[in-house]
């Protein structure tokens, strides 16, 4: 741990630097589906968690290696408004910036300073109010079973598959199975039509296919679509379901620095009514 | 009453189109004041229900029009003043954007009602001969008795004016800041620094532009600041269709911010953002 | 029954669906021994588009001999299937379950299969037999040229007028001499015959038609990189747009045109020769929005169909028309020795046709209102015995006009037209007067301007 603080950061408990904000901005926008986000900083890295109801949760995780500089004292946890955070990161539009993030202590604002790369004479400092932090729901334990269905797919391909799902559908039915259809999504709730898309396990988009049982589960199409933005910038996606259909989408995004950053979605299935 | 103007240079036609397109983005209607050597377009602040600021453009006729002829209705009048839909005018001129236009004529005439006919001679790939495209833009002729309501605005006396070499970052910034706060504070000082501050319940955003050119200093002012409506500021920057990158920001403390873009020597676009209470 | 296509052909079909979706909300599919045809009719029934794909475009064309098939499906569903075709390598169309479902199977790259099952709403077809062969005016031009022309007009524009003579064609968004709202920007574009691939105008004419459907087909021509042929006669007669590609794809868009009859005048300015019925005019398709020629939406039901007529009990079965239809049947016309089904249309000045965009039902209501107002305002003229009359066979009672009484019945009473909702938009009012009559100059226009230059 940092024993001698350099002066520019004063007595900050958390300081981080990112050289290119593009991936971080995309990742934050991708999980911006609810107002309130929980930031947790520890020596493991930075986690930002967003939940909606009790049925969907998204967590952005950046390991320390994804930062140019990452220093933290103790475990810090605070809440912020996600849209404010996202707006601050996109203040300079598409212009590439580097970023410095600082947090002094409980009750203090989170400071974000942006420096556009192509103009040394311009900078923006945002002070974002922080709130008390709630505890995110822990779905992780539920998906520790050894007999999960696990599929690794190439991100851009899966993004296309998801994107082509008919938007007017209310629900999507996912089938993962060791037998045909190996991976199939069907729309539910469209008048006069049914659409489905099926990917064979031998498809080149499958990086790994390990399904031990046939799992059929339905999800709100709106919640599946919440993963679209993240999916678009993901390089790899792990799809995991347990026998009751709890769905985990684990997305890997190639950060601008050497190390990858991750977004993890947990989606609760709808109760089977028929 | 006669008005007739002809453009032939593609570069100037594009520039003229860009000025009108900027006005089109700001408001539905604008006022055209045609003088013997000058043409003015004014978009009034109160004219539109949107948050559009007062914007005007002054164009020296010689700059754009090799042929330019204006005769007022009476020998003792200096102008023709017209009300025109900027949307229609913008659409009529949009043909100039693409290039391939030989010439473009503007002509005041009466068909069933007074209108400015925009007659463009367009070269196409399908024929060796130029094709004529005519748009008759309806106008309202504003009688001399009402002219007092349509005078070209005066440039305010700024205490401090700074020249910003590049609009790009400011433009995107203002567009985003309007979502954060309804008003923006502009602070300028003699060190050539401009700060734009947006404050909301959840955040404070301070943007700093340094090493700007100092254009005007009135008196011994070290600094000047003014808060303006962020939607108005954003409307002006968002509307800009001109290729120019340079902007002059003049701050008249407590009163207004004056924004000026010199398109060329005698073609200037102005806007005034009035001060709001913080 | 099964039909399969290779990916690139399927992409062409997808583009066709996209174009037709801009015409109507329902897709009519007809498959016979030679070709698969897709059709759509617009809400006002003033335009019918048809795109036909020859058997040779298909790899498998499994059609039992001496049979044909037709059905109606929802355009939305159809559009959803053919939305994203880039990845498609192979397409299979299947008629399932005693022809109640159409299944589309798209085999895509990366061993992905997309499948859609669209239920067939009805076994219904649309049909006309306008003679599409002998128009006096034929203009053929590259899609780029016509796109160029169409781009000069605002997307909100409703209609396009062509003034064609042997020396030039002028495209306008107004009719010369018709009164124009003083906020309306007139646009015109003058084109020389040399810009077209074929230019044959033997009958000088001014013709006005709907631009929206025109643009929809222009889009398809662009995707085929094909030329478009415009064929027309005079105002009031149908306007045809044809696209052909490699003899495998044929498109036909039939649009009704604004009839001179429908330009109404206040009584003061009514010109005599226009109130007198002109036979040619009466043969016209009629005005687009109100006195529209209704295409024959004929209920063609298979004897073997499992669904009884109860599905749409109001529809009138009209079988005799079908087999006698011509090559490209779309609208149904016939010689009428019998009394006319419809009154000749002369719109009164007050009768501005109103409609709400994209609200077909509202529109139908408005049309009914306009029709009623119209009928109330005119004294019907006797029918010349040998004129051709638009045959009005509508299968839906709600849209069916009152059957005409004897045309000389002057005391016909007509129910009051329904009130117009406030938010309706008025269109066409500018077309109702041939000459401009400056009745109430607005205060701002008191300064009368002479034309700025007299040189031209």
C-alpha cells in the first residue's frame, strides 16, 4: 500500500488514472439502466453495481491492472447517480481523454478530471456527490454449482444474434442443451408470428460448449435488451445457467490498457406459467 | 421594389448556404433586411417557442454576389424588409451544398404572393445541359411603418472578449452541460482563461480553457463573468453549420454574452445570450 | 409446398418487402406456376404495388401442377423476418399446416438458423385488370435520376405533379394555376428528354400522383440498380411505374391520379366546360383520397379451405372477375352498361378532404365524410351509356359506399357527415381552384411587387 502520498492527491483514500476513457465510458453507459449505482473499491479493483428490482443486476469490474495508476486505502464503498457519472465521462463527446479519479472520504464528492488528448489547454473537473452504499445482492453463490450449462461465445457474433431478436416480443425463451437445439432463443408474445434463432454447438462463434442438461427458461425481453450495449463492445461472453434458469452473462471487454475489464449480468428467469 | 442577386462561385454558394442552414436550425422564421450593399438575416429570440437565442448575420453583398441589385419600394427608403420561413429558405438553398451548381439566382417576385425565387442551375451526370431547379419561397413584405421592430441588433460593449481558436470541444461540452444545469456561468480573466461552470444538485462541472487570445479589454477589468441559459447557448452551438473554428466570446458583465464568428472579412455571424439570475 | 432461394436472391426479396411495407400494412402473396408475387395496397386504396419473382429465381419451386395459392399476412411480421439479411446464406419458404402458416427458414453464417412462423390471416387476394400496355406517354429513366428528382421535394410532400410534353417534363409539387397557401413553397424541376433513356410523350398532359408510394418503389429500383418506366395517360387516368430486372423481377405500381374533375371551384368561378361531364374524365380512376377507385379486394377462397366464410362474413365473394383478369391485374375496371355504381365526382369547394396520417381507419371515416358531403353537394349527372366506369367492388361493408340510386334522382337525401376531429390536417385545398383569386389580401402583402426582372 502507498505509504507516502504524493502531494497532488492530498489525503485521498482512492486515486486512479485511466489513459483512454473510451472503454470505461462504454462500460458505464452499458450498465446505466438504473439511476443508482454502487461503487466498491478495494485492492482487487473497482466494482460498479447497478440493479433493477430484484431481477437484474449488472456489475462492472476493473482490476487494478486496467488503470494507469490505482491506489486505495481500505475498502471504500459509496453510491452515485449513474446518469451523472455517465454524463461526466462523455462531456467531450467522441474526443479521446485521459481521466483522473479521486475520492477523499465518506461524504466527500467523487472527483473526475478529464484531459482531452488533443488540446492541452482544456480540462474539465466534475465533482459528483456520493451517497451511502447499499449491499448488492449476491447471485454469485447460486452459480457455483458444478453442473451449470456453460457456453463461451465470441462477443460480436452473439451481439448480432441478440440484436436480431424481434424487439416487439415481450419475452424470450432460452434453450441450452447438450442435444439439438443446442442454443436457441424464441420470441414469445408477438401477434401472428413466432421468431426463433438457433446456433449449432459446432458454430465457429462457439468458443466452448459445455451443457450437461436441457434448460428452458424465459426472461423479460426488456431485460435481455439491457445487455445489448455491453454486448456490442464485448470480445467474449460466457453464458451460464443453472437448472432453474438463473442466467449469468459474463462479458469481457478489451480495455485500452493491457488488462481486460468485465461486465457481469445476472438475470432472474420468469416463472413458468404454462 | 426590386431585388435580384446572383452567385456563381461554388465556395461562396456553400458558405451562404451554411449561414442560412444555421438559421434554419435555430428557428422557423427569420427576417431578411436587404440593403443596397448589405444583406442581414435576423433570428429573433422571442420568435420561436424553442430556446433559441438572438442570432443575426451580416453579409456584405460584394463578398458573395457578383450581381446584386436592390431597389426599395420608395426612393426615400434604404431597405426591403422581408419575413421568411428559414426552413423553406434553407431547403431551397440545400441544393448548393452538394456542389455541381453553376449559378444561383435570388429574385423577389410576385407569383400568387410575394416570394423569393431561388433559381439554381444544376449540372448533373445524366445530361450535359444544366438542369434548372426553382424554389419559390413565400415571403411577407414588412412595410416601412413596422421597420422599427426589425432593426439589426447592436453589438454589446463587452468588458472582456476572448478569442477561442477551436470550437470543437466547447461545442460538445455545452451540448452535454445543458443536461446538467439550466444555466451556465462563463468566467473570463486577463490571463486568457475561460471557465464554464455548470452546477446541479448532484454535481458541479468546471471546464477550463486556457491560453486564449485577449481581443478586447474595457477599462481595468481583471475578469468578467456572466450566467446564461444553457439551452440557449446549446441552441447556438448546436445550430452552427459553418466550417469556421474560431469564436470570439465577449462578456458584458451582468448583461449578456456576445458570441461572434467571422466567416470572412465582411461576413459575420453574431449571437447574444442574455444574462440569467443564478 | 416449399420454395427455396439462395442468400442473395433472398436479400432481393427482403428489399421488396421493405418497399411494399411503405405502401400497405398487409402483404398479399400469390404463387402460381410461373412466379411468386407480393402485393400491397395503400390505406386509401389509391395505389397498389406488385412485385413478382419468376420461378427461375428459386432453387426449389415446389408447386403442385395446375394449382395456385394466395394469402394475406401482416406486413409487420413479414418485415420482421426479412429485417436483417446480411448473414443469410439460404432461405426456405414453407407453407405449413393446411396453409394456415407461412414458415420462413433462414440459414445464416456461423451455423445459425433463424426461423419465423407467420400466421396467414386470410386467403385473400387483390386484383385488377387495368390495361397496363397502351399508355400514350412512356418515360424511362435511371433510378439515380428519379431519386434525384424526388430528393428535391420535401419528405412531407404528399404528391408530385408532372407536366409532360414532347420537349420537356417538369416535376412540381403544385398544379399550375391552383391556389396555393401563402406559406407553401413551390418547387419545380425542369428536365430535358435527353436526361432519360426513353422519352415518348405523345399526349401532352399534367398528371398528379402520390409521392410516398412512388418513393417506396424508387427504393427498390435503387437496390436492383434498375431503370424505372413511368407510363401515363392524362389526368385522372392511372399512372404506372414499372421496373424490370433480368426478366426475373417485374414490379408494377399503379397509382390513381388527381382528376381534373376533382378540382373544385366556388360557384362564382366555376368554368362551364368543367362542370360538363367529359367522358374521358369519367373514365378516370378518380381522385386519390376521396373518390378513389377501389381495387377489387376479392375474396378468393379455396373450396378446400378449412376456414368457413364466417371469418370475414361481410365480404362479398366475387369470383367471376378473377379468371378473366388480364396479365397484370390490379384494379378492377369494367365497362358499365349498367347504372354507375358511383356518382361522378365533383367536389364542392367546401369539401376539403381531410385525413390523419397513418390512421387508416380514421381516414376511412374521413373519406366517408367527404363522400357524404360531396354527394350532398352535387346534382348527379346522367350517365353516358357507353362510358367506362370504375367498378367499385369493396368487400368490406364498413367501407362500402351507398349503392347508387338512379343517377337522375335529384332529391337524394344524404345523411349528415360526421364532425371532423380538431387535429385533422387539410390537404388538397390548394388544388381546388384552377385560378388564383386574391380575395382577401393579408395586411402584410399590401405592397404589390412587380416582378424584379422582366428579362425572363
